[in-house]
């Protein structure tokens, strides 16, 4: 019988996730044991509750006193400040590696570990931020806030599945954070699903009469699958940068899907002479 060497408590793992995925001074209050950091992905969506709620609050309340475009920029900056651009850094390294590394596994890993950002990474982050801004600005403030609130933890939940699908591509000593995430057991998997699906359930409850919800659920899963195939084909393993890039790209697919569905809903309402529910107007 195998005995787990990880003796950390669930609340210690949550605390480790907050320290690992944000730049807020949680570490000043309490330092969890080292083994807790191997379980941070299991509570990644909990961090999404923090960042998603922060962005949603900025968009919703900020739009009452300033132009919506400005509130969206401030919301994006708010998350960047909370996370220290951790995921954006992962996206630029991911795009640099897969864009400039060809099919050579070691070259891709070397480029992704290089602290300098290349042309592919610059272009990737520019296009990502532009798409993010355009999608959120195309929605009414309330819908944009609800979408951010749900998409952040939901995308983290889906992206976190990568640690179940393939091994880490480097050794613990070679990893940037000197940490390799452990695989989740059934209990941790159920917990991860609850963390990611609860905010999405709130989103569906408030929006199901205006837009179709099924594509919002399934499109990100399809995006995850194709990204998984690309990573597996090139690396046969994941890295921390892959996790950050997966999260941002899956989250972006939610925003694109909602923006398209909202546009179609407005067109259909105009053609039928009906009015969409008042909370989005």
C-alpha cells in the first residue's frame, strides 16, 4: 500500500495557492509547508474567485462613474497587479517557445526558460490583450462583469487538467519555481470542479434567458483539447508556462464565445422586435 508523503492540510494548500499565484502579501501572515506548493493547482480556481471578483467589481462599479472602455483597461491592470503578470509571462514564453522553437523539444524548453521576451511573445501578448479588450468592450457592463467573474475560475479549472494528462517536462531542479505539481486524486478533482463550476452556474442563472449557455461550456473544452494535442506533440509534457498560457487562451475563448452569442442575441431581438433582459441594458 502506498502512503502519501504529502501531509499538508487543505487550508494550507489554499494558502499556498494564494501565495504562489498572486503577489499579495499572504506570505506575511502565514507560510505553509513546502509540500503544500505541490498542490496549488488543485486550488487554482479559488485564486480565480479573487481575481475574477476583483475585475468584475472594477467593471461593474467603475462603469457607473467612468467610460466602460476605461474600466476594462483598469480591470485588466488590476489582475496584472494582483498576479504580477504571472500568467501573461507564461503566455509570452509559451508563444516564443512554440513559435520559434520549431519541432525540437529541447530548443522549445530552452526558449521558454529564457527570461528575455522575443518577437513572437511580444506579438502574442499584444494580440491577446487586444482581443480581451475588444470582447469585453462589446458587452454591456453587467454582462462583462458576470462573464469575467465566471470565466476566470472556469478557465483555471479546465487548464488545471493538464497535470493529469501528461508529466512535467522538466525535473524539479530545472523548473523555474523549483516545484512540480502533484497529480490530483478523486477528491481533489471533485473539489477543483466545484471551484470552477460554481461561478459558471451563477453566470448561467443570470444569462440563460438572453444567450445560449452550452457553447460557453463546451468551446473552452475544445480549445483545451487542441492545445493539449499541440503541447503533447511538441514536448510530451507540460511546464508552468504552459499552464499560464492555457489558462489565458481558454479564458479568452469564453470571452469570444460570449461576445459572439451576445451580438447574435441583439440581432435576433432587433429582428423580432423584442427586448433583451433589462439587467444587460
